[in-house]
C-alpha cells in the first residue's frame, strides 16, 4: 500500500508514513468510505433520474391538455365565427332555435314594441303555454331589395325571414348576417278584455292588469301575444263561477267564458226586490227619477230609466194615495236561453213580475182603486260591493 500524502510505499499495518509522517488509514476503512461515497452518488443519481422522469411525465400531460384546449378553442372560434356567415346558416339557426323552444333568442328576432304584457318574459310564458307547431326547413333565399328572403312552413302558415349582411363582423373578420324582419301572421299581438269591477284584481299570466285612461268603465283592454294565457281574479268573493280561466286568444273570448255564480244571481235578485217599492212608487206618482240614483249604476242611468220595470197604469200622478205593498210573483235570474247573448259586463239579467195597488181620485171626486203591473228585466251589476241596476227592459 502507499502513503496517501506522499506516495511512499509503506507496510501493511503501519500507522504512520516513515517518510512524511502522515497517518495511514486501514485499507478496509478506506474501501468502505469509497463504497459509501459511490452508494450515495448512485442514490442521488437515481433520485435525480426519478425526478426528471416524473417531471417529464407531468409536463407531457400539461402540454397535451393545453393542445386539446387550444384545438377546442380554435374549433369553437371557427364554428361561432362561421355560424352566421351566410344567410342560409342564419335561417337554419332560426329554425333550430324555434323548434328547440329557445324563446329568448326567437323573441329578439321579432322586434316587438314592448309594453306591460309585450316583453321577453311574457313571450316565454305564452309560448310555453301554447301548442306550438314545428317549423320546416328554410327554403328560398331570393334576393329582394338587397335582402335575402326565405320561407319557412309552420302548419298551414308561412313565415318569411328577411336577412341582410350586418355592418359588424363576427370575431373581427368573419362576415355576419342577421335577421332584420320576420313576417309571421301567427306571431302577432292580440287583445284580452277584462271585466272592470272595483275591488277585484285581475292578472294575466301572473302580471296585474291595470286600468288606463283609454279603458272604459266596463272593461280593461290588455295587449298580449297571440296564444294561450291564464287569467286569474282575486277579491271576487264568489262573484264568478270560477276565478281562473285559460284563454286562447286565437279561438276564444274571456268575457264569453265568464259566468256569474248562482250565489251572485240570488244576491242580485234580493237587491232588486228591495228596490221595487221605490221604483214602483216613482212610476205611480210620476216622480223625479233622479231619486232612484242609489239603485242604479249612475245618476245618468237613473234619469235615463224609462220605467221599463213597471207597466201601464190607467191613472197615476202625484195625487195618488194609499199605496199597497209590492206583490212580486217572480224575481229571479232569467233562464239561459234568453240571456245567452250577454257577457259578464252586461250584468245578471233578473226577471221581475208582480203588481202594486193604489188609489186615485176621479174627476168626480170619487176614490178609485188602481193596480200597476210590474213586469220587466233588470240587468244587475256589482259596483263598490253593492248590486245596482245597469239597465232595464220591459216585455
């Protein structure tokens, strides 16, 4: 073996070099140290290789995901950029959106003048409640006045789409076409007339109906989309047969569907029975009809009343006396056959029959017994919680 310091040959077992005096380590210990150093170096090398291997695998996955995302992004970029890049593509997309019931997108193409019941939310409710027909494939694409016009069949109707190139680009450089007009006779607005009663709130598809200056005293007009609507009433307190109605504006009328309840008819008849003493007295004494104003819907209605509920009497006037009790043989709702042409705003037709006796003085000064016949129909309507006479007729 040799001295590790000067290289001088030394004997096995010597502890110091006899030339330089350096300490001599035993050979086995040096060997173990060398082996330890090699082992540690190998371990570090293996760890390094493992880390590099793991890093490479992770990096490959990240790069792969990034490539997939980039390809998907480029595909979406191209798809959405080219989707509206031709008139036919725009027409086809309209058909797809309609048949898939994407009503928010369809609404934007019709360009309605908005109001209380003409807006996107009301449109979606109407379309979802209605039996919507499927559209056929768009055909045609004739150029008229610089616009592309195509036809779409919807049942027995035809929709015409007017499509033109937009001044804007899709994603900065793709050409873009858009629908500028939709001609669809089935997709228009209509009107629902709501009976106007004080204290009663009406709602169409959950939206309250409010009276405007253009409405009459009898009804409130609400502009809605053509189709099916749900009309509800609150505060009616049994006035109508039911408080909820489903109306298709294309085929039915709300006022024709609504009916008064049996209880309402009995209440109206009871009110008229109570009014007949005063009404018959005015007829017998030929008094001023304005005194009956509280029994009619208005003062004007009372003054215009012509005595239709009371029949002819041979003698009458202010000198009549000894008026008897009103004797009614009938005071009830007319049968349906004679009131089919009425709607809810005309009131309940109450038929009244009977008589009232009284006395008059003849030209000779004698007292004569007279009888006034009561016979006619009063149309009763509820105002401010009270049944009053809307109009009357004799028969």
